[in-house]
C-alpha cells in the first residue's frame, strides 16, 4: 500500500494494525481514462475504490447523482448487495486505490466496526459514528475554557454588613455566593455559611458577615481550562473558585456549575425562568437558553434531545412572559400557541417569532392590541426577531376566537394559494404553551375537519415538498442548485422536503402529533411506509439538522448558515450522500401518493 494512503480516512480508521497490514499487501492503484466506466450499473462490484485524484460520476441511467473526489469511497453498498445500483464513471483522468472484493469482504466479516460503513441503513452508520465520537467528548469538554461557562455574578458586600443583608442580596441576584471586602482582603460567603451561622451557631441576623466569611480564596483566569478548575477544587477541597481577569474579580465558578457544564444545566435555566417576577429577570435566562445550545452540542448530545430541551425552555419562557404581560381577560380566556419549528419541537438556534392567540370569546380590541404589542416587544428584547410573515399575536389574523379560526380555515382550503397553504402548515404544527390548551385542540379539530376529503387541496398543499431542488452533486463540496458555489442550504435542500412531506401525509390522515419524528412513527404504524424506511427517514432528518446546527454555531448562531461539504470528513460526506438519497426516495413516495406529476 503506498505511503500516501490515508489510513485515518473513514472507514479505514476502524481497522486494527493487523488488518491494515492485510489491506496494505492487497491494495492496488487503478488508472481510468475520461468517460471510462469503473463500475457498471446492475453488475457486481469487483473491488472497493477510494479516489486518489480526479472526479468520479455516480449515475443512475442518464441522471447524475453525485460527484466523488479524493478520499471518497465507492461502491460500499455493491460489495454487500452483490451488484451496484448505480454506475460509476471517471469524469476526467482518475486514480483510485483498488481493494479486491474478497479482501474487503474478509475485513467486513472480521471487524464489525468496519462493517457498519457498508450497511445500507443510514441509521446504523450514524450510530457507529456516534460511538466512535463518544470517547473524545470528555476530552473536548475538558479542553473548554472557563470563559465558555456561565458564572455566578461578582457581587460584593462589606465585612460589616449583616447576615440579613447578605441573605437579601443573594436572593435579589439569584446567587449562592458573594465576595466580601474587609480592608485589603477579599473573601467569599455562601448561603450555607449564613444558614450554619444562624441555625448552628445561633448568631442573630444582625451579626456581621466578616467573622463567618472565608478569606482563603482560590482563583483562576477566564482563559484557564475547565480541567484546571476541577483539579484545583479537588486539591483544595473547595466547592467554588473565584475568577479574576488580572484586574478584578469577574465571577465565581461553583462546583454545581462545573457539573452542570459537564452534564447539562438546563434545569438551572428552567429554575431561573420559573422564579422570575418581572421581564427584567427573564433577560439573563433567555440569553442562557441560546448558550445552552452550544453547550449541549459540545457535549455531543443528539440533535433531537437538544431540540427537545431548547423547546421546553423556550416554552417556559413564553409562558412566563404571557403570565407577566397578559391582562386578566386574555389570561383567563385565551391560549397562547407557538408554531413552526418551535411548535414541532425542532428549534435549536433562535430564529424569529411564530406565535398566535386563540380566544374562547371576543376580547376588547384595544386590550388585545396592547397585549400583542407588549408580548412581541418583550420577546424581541430577548432576541426573538419579529416574524417576516407577521405570524405573531400582534397580528389580528393570528389572535382570533375558535370560531374566527374555523371561518378562516374554510376560506383557506378554497384558495389554491401557496401563502395560504403555509398558514395551514404553520397552524397544524402549533402547540399550546400557556392558557387554556383545550382551545387549541378545538381549533385543530376544526382545521382537520376543513381539509378532510378535499383531495385537490391536499395535492396543492403537498406540492410544496418539491419547492426546492435537491443539491446532490458532490465533489469535496456540494453543488448549489445552479451548479455553482461551494456551500448548500440543507434546510431547503433536504430538511424542508422531509418536514413538509411528512406533514402532508400526517394531515391527510388527521394525525394530531406535531413533531416530525412522531408523525413518521405514526405513519409507519399506519402502513404508509415500512418501519425500516421510517427509521432511515428520521435519521436522515436528524443528520441534516445536526450538520446545519454545527454550521450555525460556527457563524455565531446565524439561522440560515450554509454547510460547506468541503470542510466535512469523507465519512460525513458519505453520510450526506446517503441522507440525500433517502430524501430523494421520500420525495418520490410523496409524489406518487399525491400524484404530483399531474400538476
């Protein structure tokens, strides 16, 4: 095997040293002229190929499926299935490593981790990749820096201040520790110190805090590693570390925060939201929700779990704002709903507002207008931008009675208009977050009744599944829809097709689930497609969402970040090809089911 062969390139990084030596003795290099067929469609694959130089076209008939470049491997499926479902043709002069089929099959047989790369099921590949990454996650976390964490505030009191003063101050800023100034010394006092002083030592609450404070403070800098804090706490038997930036103390890192960083601290954010008594109290919690996404992803938490946690925190935030802002006539007479990805429980990086209000009976127009304005303004102050389509409670069209929505539905289903169809889709994804949830159940029942049996409407509704072209040309990068550029919008290229196609099939059957994965499960149970394909479709959605989230986090949370496949590993590109093939199959299922070719 030539020295240039990259044995760290998946799936070869799964081989043992002995297996690599077997590969080394068996692999050859093949040269292919432009337009030369390397593997013909429908015939057995005699070898496993890895592109060294050049471009290989993956084709089915006359259709170009993918472009493969250096380090890309083909045709793994053909090795285990006996024949290739696609043709592989050199687009230009191409060099490939060639591993004979018997050797590849022997390695597959002897090494289960290597074998997972060759399974047809995308879900098995993703599970294998997740296991491979598991060992590195703790190391990645420990290489994080203290500046990545949420610290307790650097709040100071004087050594002569009373125990009562310290207790009130801790309560005001929601912290368990304060810095204490005593001349040139700086110490720390905790809530436990206060409790022990009063309960065990029987000190009056008017006693000064100086004598019960600790002045043997240990400190670190914001740029120090997380593991430094863990080691220092262990060596000194301390539960908190002061953080000093070289000029002043800027915060306190507690052991519970460190554990929260390593294991997730969503419950702490939820507690801050629940304890808020005003909008000002919610602002820090709202910021922490966004930071929680980056933290959870760094920890390797799966995308569906991240989305579930973030959605729950956002719903708590919206409900608290509703309680603080809504006047009694709306609080007791209405139901606050969120829609879109927030309603489906698939929101990660914060985008714009998608919310509405359902009323049991009419409310004074002025009261409704004031509430809508105040609610939208509060969310905007927390970083939720106004919805470009004005799907917000401040829009009278999205703050109506149940009867008002019912009348709107009957108008909507009679109009073959894309904007109207999107309104139906948005409301079908809605969930209740505050108020009387029964109002949403009534409204959704009216919506499903309005579309029941209206096949023409459902065909036009499902047509949006094909709204965006699929970017399935590959060569280190993906081709954009116009064949140019080096980045792709995974939402338009794949996520939307899955979400809306599933939504269309679910609505036709009158399903009440909002989450896409749950809808897929119900459709599998109904026999719309097989259990295996349902699993593949779900995993494809999650994989595309994960890549998109990573791209968003890389550009500071931009909601519309593009993925640059040139920056992906060969394994990720292989999985991306698989995911897009699943999306393509699904689009065909939707097309046939609704007979979209006739329109």
